């Protein structure tokens, strides 16, 4: 990582006061900030405003050596990718599905595996996968045997290998009931139930193309449900309940009013136990159940055991391959929460996956298949009832229609 100190000094003059380029070039030292800090001169040698360490400091040696010089990569079997460099070096990557929320014991076990086979190196992917890198086929076989031997007391694999190529990838998800204050459904248990049902598709290449599944436990959408092949979305269906006797004690009413993006909240005065107190009221027809008000005012809880549930969206993707990127579209507006196994949700997703697997062409993503056969036929093949709430579309501005690689040149564009 190189910094152009001359350019920085030209921008900031003498405000820098020191040159840290040499320190940044050194190998990563987690204790560096503490070593450099002088309580008598707190502004000297500050590293806090420079962001995270340079990612290249954490590469395995073979990756550092061949960075930017990889010739080929191939998926030799589900979950195993082989990379070959221009100079002949080879690396095998073993991808394992892993939970987003895990215990410290499991983290230690992961580190133990990385120390034993990968010289301490480990990679987490954006979809909560683990990737172990080895440089020989002997190491690969030993690592695979070790991973297969590690199981939970119930018999399931701790580190299932798969999720590459034309498979169901590991589900990226949010925090759910475990660690969030506005969820309409759980995350970890839904993901566990869905992936248990689709374990065979995770460990094989039997699908027409990859299927990315995501889960967001409420409309605030911390997960990538807007652009996934199959998206599981927690939905609230009732406006927040206002606890009048608590509002003035735990809330600032102006903040609660300002938190609503649709202006559905207004100040109010009510009588409680013979006393007039300040509180708020919600205009139900304006509320979109986002939970912003509860974030600002704990006396406006949104969770509801009967109204909360799951919506299913399909057809989204980020890839430009074959067709332009697509938003996910709503196909099932509501499925009730059924913890711990969420049977109805799993059944609905299984129907969609089976219909796609049987009807799509090779390399065709779910959204591309649905557009080819028509969304009306999609609902029919997936045995999904069509209602007025299923009519869902996103329209971009006219000046952004042709900004992807799928632009079609014609005589009308020759003068552009």
C-alpha cells in the first residue's frame, strides 16, 4: 500500500505533521496503535483516521506472489475451486457453509483448522462461507477428510463443503430474533430450516445456474433481498402499539414524530389515571410498518405474534450475464411465522426451486426463466396463487434505462 505523501501535503499543507507511509508499509501489527500512542502527545502518530489495514497484508504467501497473475480457475468438484497462476503455482480453495452467528468455540475450531492446513490463513466470503486455501493435492485430501469428520452432536456437518457453481449458495441473512429490535421473523432458524431442505442442492451442481438466497428479517432490509434469486423477507402487518404511560418517560416526542418517513405519527394528549399526559398517535393508513419509530421510541413496539410473518420475493440478480441486473419481485405476500421449522416457508421455496430446476435452460437464472415463460406462467408452475398484491414492479428513470452492458445498439443510437 503506497501513499502519495507529496499529493497529500499539497492538499493539506503542514496539517499532516508527520509521515506514516513507512509504518503502513510494515507487516500488520495489531498492537501498533498502542505502541505509537503517547498520552503526553495524543495527536502525534495517530492512525485512527486511516481506515482498516491494507487487505494485502493478510494474503497467504502464494496469493501475494501471484496477485493479479492468475491464469485460470476451475471448479473441480462442488465446493472446491482450483486456481492456476501464470507462473505455474496452483491453489485449491475449499468452500464451506457456515452460520452467520457462531460461538467462540466454533471460531476457535475454525482457527485450529486454518493453522493445521493453511498456515493460519482463512477467508470469510460475503455470503458467510469459509474458504480454506491449500497448495497441494495431498493437503486438499487431508483437509477434506478432516472437514467431513467434524460433526455436531445431532449428526449434521459442522463444515459442509459446497455452494459453488450451479448450486444453492449459502444464505446471507440478518440477525433476526437473536440480536435485533425490529424483526418480523427470525433469521438463523429460518435459514437453518431452508438449508436443511436444500442441502443436496448446496452440495451438487444439478441446477441450471447458481441460486442465491437471502433473508432480511424486516423491511429495513439489512440483507440483500432486493437482488436475490429467492428472497425471504420478514414483514410486519400491524402499526406500532403506543404505550401511553411510558412515552414521556423513555421517548423524545419530536424525535418519534420526525422518525416516520411517511408522516404517520403526530403528537397527542391523552388522559391516563386521571392525568393528562403527552403522547403520540399513529395514522394507520399511512404506516408502512418499517419500525423506525420504535428505534427512536421504545414505547412504540411493533412486534406482533399474529401479524408478523414472511414474504417471498424472486428473480433478482446483480450479474450482467445474459440479461441486465434485476430487482426481486414479490410473489408471496404473507406466510405466517411457524418456528422452529417454518414448514410453510420451506415448502414454498422448495416448489419454486423444483419448478425452476425442471423448466429453466442451462445458465438461466430464476428471473430470466420467469421472464422467458412469462410471470403469469411462473405463478402457475410454482403453484402460487396470484392476487392483486402480487402486482409489483420497479421503474427506473428514463435516463437510466440503458446504462448496463445489455444496451442494444441500433440505427436510433448511431448519433450518440
